[in-house]
């Protein structure tokens, strides 16, 4: 996948990659409250309403949970500052072409 040119493009690629890997969007914690999300568009809107946010996901088949920590304002390829290890199989293929 090509390197993103904006934070929003980077976040969209990652969130879409999670959905394609069987992860269901659950909620975004914006530092003050949880915002329920179901669609990629809702997740992006919630993440971009603040400077830092955690996207929580749940795997549709296994029920496993995970999160991605987005921090905006750096280079697009640095928009994900951290994530749970179990999301690596979904995130790594998306980001490996960015560097």
C-alpha cells in the first residue's frame, strides 16, 4: 500500500485494514468519553474530533479485543503511536510499504 499523504489517509488505511481483517469497530475513547462507532466514517470522525484517541475493536469471530492509539499532527506514517500486539497481523501489512 502506498504511503499516506495525510493523517486522515493514514488512519483510513489502518481502520479499513482492520475491518478487512475481521475486526469490528467498537468505540473511540477521546480522552473524556467513549463514542460508539460502527463504520469507518464514524471512527474517522471520532478520531479527528480530538488530537489523540484510542480506537477499540473486537474480532468478529474470536471475540478478542484490541486498541489503536492515534496521535495526530506528526508525519502521516506516525499517526499510530501504539496498538495491541494482536492487531499487528492486520496493521503491519498496511504500514509496511510506508517506509
